[in-house]
């Protein structure tokens, strides 16, 4: 729905003069031929109506580098100059250069005698002759015709029709043969109907009621019909008909002129990018419509609002209600005419035309004017062309980005294939990692790559290999797998299990790649994920080939983020807890732990508050740490690892979880081991795997258990962890026996038997 303002008329006659007035540069006169000359009759009733025609006439003369002569009769010279100045004409500059002259009839004709056509034409002819000598391109003359009246003392007076028509015919001939344009101003209240009828018939163009148009009543003087009597009513009908036809023809001419300009502008739009379209949109509206104020508001999907993108001219001073109505027009996708007087503005109507889903064009008007149907049609057409340009630009941008992504992915796939060919021939894990980083950093889409591995105890991710201009970056960052999102993708990948170097249950670290541009999409991530699996498979294969010949064992780094007795104790004591050993002893186990010396003072109270701890004693105290023995009544991570067949190398607990390093014999089934641990701790994660040299089948720690009973092993292990075998002893035999809740003789008997069996394993068969 289109809301329309009710203003009755448009006063800017400049476009009409553009259409009707011949180009002074054109050789041979105005080129109207049989259609008439550049000779206008302005028929008015009020001073405002007179100057609504005179001001644009003078302005057009000055704009075309012509000399303009204004001959006033009853209007004082100062009044004429004031009206011209109010119409935006720089009268001081025009008067100083002589381009504009405002003269009274007495000054111009140097006579107080009555109207003399020959003398008048001669005076104009003299000015015309000087016009080109002084560098002007044509002569424009505007004259108040009230001086032809026989008497100036009556409200109306008779004039000699033949004398007047002879003069107007002479003006027609003058303008037809020269680069000259004339505007004869007739006060409708001063001239009788029969005179005005002749005025109408002798002027090729008539300006009446704010509209200028070609006069279809025009007849050359030699063709005047005789004997026809005119009445005021018939003159009124003629003038009304001329005004209405002039308006229609003016609107049609403006539309055709606008469409012609728009056709050229559309060619610019179709080759422009988005920013250029923004500029073109407001320029086109200004060029086609001559609108004093234009705004382009673009829809911002991020904020869900219309953002002011471009302005031209004076700008549109809206307000809260006005802004709301602009938004409503955009949402409804309707052309709306908003009268800002309802919102406290000056009352100038504004056309709001949606540009599809891209935004709106807001077109302001001169005060007191309106936007007719032809103008609205042009604005709508402009908006449709701008919308098509935006759509085309977005399609081209999308296509360009798609082609860029496809090109990127093709380059990435080539690099991945090359990496795959190289790493299958690698002889070591180090060679694989170095090859991957070097080739990725050298690839076009990427700039820097590195492979890191997490330590299960500290949670720190340390680089194993890197390439590209990023070594300084690695020196500055602190990447930890500690459950906190520090913004680094490497730690997040290891913690969540997304895109690490994983093969089966084995995790060999994380590959991190940094792109040189932000155009990284899901397909990029998928390619890097597949590359990570390829690298992990290659590392697994190379370690499988080398382990049997080197006698290596397998070292695993595990992370368990679960509520355990050790994490609860670490939370209560407010300190990291290093588990030095677990001695199984039904129905309770003994955990030997090391804590910071300052934290040891909190240990007794912490043990009392920790569920699963049923007793605590201090085994030994050093300069900075204290060794404690805790009796635990529930399963621990260490016992779960031992039950699965792993040997604890180190284990540290914090309030967030447990990190442990586990050693398995060479050739052990890592996947089966992890599954056994997860039976007790489902969230156990394998964060690293590496080979370990020199700890194969000859490891004495796996052989001592062969002939020991459970009780003998418990006594021997407890004595060892309690510092019984150190010199000096940290705990006496009685103290160890008391901790085991047995007598000292029983302790001594079990200890000696266990020692003899262990020594037999070591030394039997030696020569």
C-alpha cells in the first residue's frame, strides 16, 4: 500500500525548462521549426506565482552561460533581486560580471512614452549584439508585460490587441533566428480575456499554475482566426487545459529523461561491487530525480537493524517515530510516503522504497512539494535495479569464495597426498613429524604447523616438531590439558579427543596448523583430521617395526578426570599429591604419597575429611617434602592400572584429576589395557604413547612377584616404601609391623622369606 501526501503542486520548473528551452549552443537557432520558438508566456495571478516561474528561468540562463536581462515594470528592482536571491541565485556575482541585469522599463527603453513594439525589439536587439562579443552563449529576456497597458491607474485596462500581437510575432521571429529565449509575464488580473486569448495563441509555450508546457493552442500570427470573441470563461478553460496537459507532459518528459539516465546508471550498477553500488544508489536518485536529500539504509543481519550507509544532499532529519515507520516499510516491503510533520519535522514528505531484503532508499523533497506517480514509479524502478545489482554482487562474491575454497582444498589435498607418500617411507617417528610440519608450513593456505605431546602428570603440551614463522609463538604460550579452555585449540583437541593424532586407542599428540587467512571451513578441518589419522597410523606402524628389534617397552600417558580418593585428598589438603606407590592389602590398600612440606601440616585434618581415607601416618620428612602413608578403603587409579597389567611409573593427583605414566611390556595389547582401565574409570583418556628403550622382558620388577605370596609381597613392599631399607632407616621394624597390624616377629619372618625368594630369582644360575 502506498500512502500519498496531499500537497497540490510541484514548483520546480527547471526540468520543464530543460525539456522546452532550446540549447543556445545549437547552431541555426533553437530547432523547433514549425513547432514554434523559445518564447514563453507566464500567466499568473499573484507575485509568488510570477516568481515561481521567473526564478528557475533566470537560474537556467545563468547555468547555461547565457546573459539574462530582466525588465521590470511595476515590481521594484530591489524586490526582483530579493526574490532571485531567495531562490538560491548568487545575484552579487551575476550582477558584478554583467551576466545578470535587472532594469526597469524606463531605464531600459530610456523613454516614458507608451508601448512601442519596434523600439522594444530594437532595444533587445542591441543587447543581443553585445552578448556574444562579451563571451556569453545566448540571451535570455524576461519582461513584465503590464507596461503595454494603455493606463496603469485602473485595475484592468484595455490594450491595443493588434499592437501587442505584432510585438509577440516579432519576438517569435527574433527568437527563431537567434540563440535567444524570451519569457513574457502577464498578470491575469490586469488583462482582459480577449487579450489573454491572443497571448495564448501567439506563444509556443505557456507557463500556468506552476506547470510549463508546449502550447497546442499556438497559431502563427498570419493564421489567427478572425471574428472570434473570447470570454473570461473560455480563457479559463484554455488555461486550465494547458496547465493540466503541461503537467502530464512534464511528468512524462521527466520519466523518459529519468529512464534514459537510469539506463546508463544501470550499466554502472551491473559492474559494481557492493561498496560501489552503495555510492551509485544515492547518486542515481539525485541525478534522475534531482531530490535534495537521499539516504541509503542497509539491513545489518548481525544487529537486526537498518544502518545508515550513504547520504546525499541535505540529509533527512528524522526522529524516533519516523525511524519506526521506516522500519515498518522495510518489513512490509511496501513503498510509503511519510509526512514528517506528524513527527515534529518540517512537513516535507519522504518516500521510503524497500530495496528488497538489502535495505531501503529514503528520498526527501523540497518543502511544499509532492511526489507524483511518475516520480514514485522512477524511485521504485531505481530501487529494483539497485536490488538486482546487490543480488548480482552477492552471487558473484559467493561464487568467487566458492572457487577460492575449491582451489584451496585442491592445493591442500595435493600436499596431503605428498605427505602420505613421504611418511610411509619414514624410518622414525621424528622423521614423520618433521616431514609433516615442513610440508604443511610450505603449503599456500598455511603458514605454521607444529606437533605437540601432552604430559599426563603436568598436563603441559610440549612441541616435538614445528615449521614456519612461529617458533616465538611456541616459546610464549603455555598450553595445558587441565580442563580449562585457555583458548588454545591444541589443548582443546587433546582434552576433547577431536582431531588429535590418534590411531585406535593410541594418541601420539596433536597436530596444530595455522592458516594465513580466515577462510577456514569445515572441509579444511576434515582434511586435517584425516591427515592426523594418517600420521598416527604411520607413527604406530614405525614403532611396531622398531620395537621387537630394540627390546623397547611401551610408555602410556593417561589422564583420568574423575572423583577418586586421591583427587579428594588433594582438594582437602589444597596441594598436588604425588603417589609414590600403592601396596595392595585386603581389605584396605596402603598409599604412599609425597606432599609439599607446608601442606603436611594440613594432612591429618584433610585425611579426616576425605572419604575413602581410613588413617594417615607420616613416614619421613625431608627439607621440602613429606612422605605419608594413607590407608584407603576404595579403589584407586593405581590399583586399576595394576589390575589391567600396567606398571605405574609415576602418578600425580590434583583436585581436577589424575595423571599417570604407565609402562607395558613390548607387544602388549594397548587397546585391551585401556578397555580394562575404563571398566573402573570410563573417562580415562590416553593422551600420549611412546616407545621406551631397555625395559623389555628382563625387567626385574616383573619377575620378583613370581614366587611371593600376597602377604610376603605386602610386607616386602611396605617395608621398602616405609624406608626400612634406607640407611639410616626411616622406620624401624616395629613401626612397620605396627602399620601392618602384625607383631614384629611375624614381620621379620615374612620379610626374610621374601628377601630370600627375590635374591634367588636374581642369582640362581649365575656362575
